[in-house]
C-alpha cells in the first residue's frame, strides 16, 4: 500500500520500493531513512556531485550546486542530485545501478604460530553420587586440570551448566562418567556442551573498511580458511569518508544508532552467508575478530565518535577489547566472543595495527615505509627500534570521489591507461564499456599526461600547440573549456561508452591535493626519523588501491618517494590477513597490543612543517618515471 502525508507527497524509489516524503527532507535523506543506497561522497553537502538520480515528477528548482555539476540538458532529462532536490508532489526516483565493486580480499601471506584464543577440550565428568557430592562446576574444572582459571565464571555458564552435564551422554570408555566438551577462552571456562563437539569450532575475521567490508570464515582447529565474502559498507549512503559519517552522527540524534545498525546488520548477513557456504550452523561460530579504522571500530561498538573529528581528536578507547559477541548484536554461538584489535589514535586504527602484523616492520633493521591509501591515508615509517605513524586527509580522490568522471572500482571503470601506437589504450574492469575512471586509472592517466608533456609540474594542462612533437591522436584529446583545458580519455561511443569521459583541470587539482597530503606526511615522518625519503629501504603499499596501482605511475606523479622499483611492493588487503592472524593466534593478539603501544603518532594538524611540505608536495616531479 502507498501511504500519504498530509500534503500527499509520495516518493517511489525504483526498483527498491516506496517511502513517504516527510516535509523538509530531500531525496537523499529519504533514501537513507529507507536503506536505499545512493552513492555520495559528502553526505549531502552538495560538493561531490555523485548522488545522481533520475527524477520524474514535480520537484524544487535546480540549486547552484546542481547547475555546477549538471548541464541544462541533463536536468531537463530528469537528472538531479539527490541531496539538492525536494519533492513537490508525487515523484518517481530511479537510482542508477552499478556493478559489484572490485573488493580486494587477498593479501600477503606470512608465517605465524597458530594458537587460537578459543579452543575445545573433550572431557569425561564423574557422575555425582552420595559418595561424591562435588559441585557441578568443580567436577568440570577438575576434569580440565589446574591450568584453567577457577574463578572467572560468567553467570550464564553457572545458570546452564547443571542442565548441560546431566543431558550429556555416557562416556564410551567409563559408564560412571559423562561425555562433554569444555569451551575455553584462553584459560577461562566459557561454556560446556554435551557430548564430543570438538570438531565444530569456527571463527570469523572481519575487515570493516570505510568503503568495503570483507569477512573470512576459518576453521579454528585446522587454521583452514573456508570461505570469503565481501561487499560495500552500507554506511556509504551517509558519506564516503569518516568525517561525513561523524557529521551524520552529530547532526542527527539517531545517526550513531543508525550507522551501527546498518553495519551490524551487514556483519550478521555475512555470518549467515559464510555459514551457508560452508554448510555449518551459526552456533558453530565461537570467535570473531574485527579490525577497522578508529571511527569504524567505534561505530561497530556504538561509541561516541564526535570527539574524533574535533581537536584534539580523542577516541573513547584505544586498547584491545574482548566481549561477548551478543553484546553488540552479532548472531553466532551464544557464548561467542568478539575481539577488537587496538587502535593507535583517532585516525590510525586497528586496521593499521593489523597491517603491521603482516608487514613485520618491527622485525627489520632497515627502514620500511607502509602506506594504506584511502580517504584517510595512513602512513607508517619504522624499523625494529622505532615506529612512527600519521594520517593525512587525502580525501576520496583515490576511490574516484571528487573527480568529475570518477567512480569506485566497479564494472566499467577505467582502471588502466597506457600509450600504444601514439594514442591511449584503456582497460576497464570486467572489460565493460567505459562509465568513468577509478583511482588507479586516474593515476595512470595523469602519469601518461606527465610523460607526454601535457601537464606542467604545477598541474596546469597545457595547450597542445605548446607541446612540440605531440602525437596527433593525443593532440585531439586536449580540449578547451571555460574553466581551463580538459583531457579526454574516452569519446562518447568509443568502446561502447555512452558519454565522454575526461579529466578536467579541477580533477588534476584534486589529485594534487590528495597526493600532496600523502607525500607531505611521508616527508614529515622521515624528518622525525632523521632520514631522507631516498634512504627508505622498503615500501609496502596496502589496500586495494595500493594493490592495483602501477608502481611506475605512482612514482611518476610523486605519490611515493623516488626509489628503485624493486624496493616497492604491494601487500594487498593486509588488514584482512592481520585480522585472520589475530583470530588464529593469541600470540599475534599480544603482538598487536605491543605494536600499538610502540607506535609514536605524529599529529600533522599541529605540525609547523606540514603547510610548507604540503604546498611543495602538490607539485609533480620534474622528471617522469619512464
């Protein structure tokens, strides 16, 4: 049925369903309230131009923001920005569908000692009698031996233990005893189960990123990874970066609860899918490890995040946490535990600590630079003696945000740009017709522009006549506009593209700001370490962007120090790998805690050197990497 407000306004989202238009709420806000995902990078500020919808029906006139991002022809065809349009009557809103995102689940593999926090022990419990009136708990603890803590017993265990051991089957080897299984969390008795259930012991590691979420199902007995599932973080409907999410919690009294609700729902959905793929029950999940940046970590727990965005940027908690999974709403075994790795600071979180478990920076004498690219670019520099870290506000540029034709790494995104026979050669994800350009394609394209001489080191796109020897096909790609030159990557109709895909002068500036922030952070960490960037022994690129980016292109645009290629390598989704290591090893959990304490966090916003370094780092290198 369709419900109407007093003024009779109905918004129908296609193909998702219908919602009632509350007075004063725009299309994006209505979509958020009904879990209709509309991609956006600015949470309704009107600055990203990404929340495109097709609207049919009466609506408010175009705003200045819409006129800045859309042509009059596009507006006449019904294309609007969801955050800038309010229904003036019954409207139908079509949300453009995008293909599945290219989400990286794999990462560098490292050897470590397996010793899971949760384990099962099959025991034989003497049956009670008039001659043996030991308590039920005492008989279980005696069967386990002296290494188990005899005092750390939760009320739920005490309430159920009598019924469990009396329903346990008779021991096959001794009729005077019952067969049961003790579930141990470290040296603490967590649960008792009737019979021998030692084969049923599984755990899940979650990497909760700002943009994507990955879950890994692992057999805790064998260490075997059984299944992997990934998807976009549903919180992207509330903004592309952590600041937008925090702002949502500050502006909407229900914002924090809503953000926590959608991510917990996603994690529970993942648990269901992983268990179904492996043919096991949710009750077989006994341990969960979660990593993420500090904001994602806090939102999962339902903790206040506003102070992370306000100076001096203090989180609620940084130490590792271990609690019952049910306390945060995860649906697994009733006694399942959830462990969250420690954070370092407000903008260096548990995901970076997981990266450190994989990178093994603390075990090398040489200096390693590790970068996890994203809207909040985390940078680590260190060795076995000292580890420094900082975070830079790189913005969503590396994920296609704030770029006129930018998009996430989904089907149709231009992901690679090279030169072939005097012209550009493009590759798209899935080989689909080009729709836009993702972060790796952006870096490639700008690197080629620098190699061709089309871009000055200042970032200005030159007129083709000012670049001698430019191939004719490339010359035709440089076009003049009212706001400076643009460089056309793909013409409408080329490779099946429906519209032109080009980089504007503003797009180049966005990349300069993003790469300038990262490189300035690197320079400041090097200064604190007392070395020059060229003295770095090893560079590790973490995350999906770091995995797919061409090292040559990263060097050409000045995103990383000018070092030999053999010193630079990708470690993939190291956060996901580190989460699995923590799931399978208490030693790695302890090591994570030590690493988090060892890291010295450098706050760039208070650094006197940062403005100068940032301004200098925005320039492109004078010599392109061949």
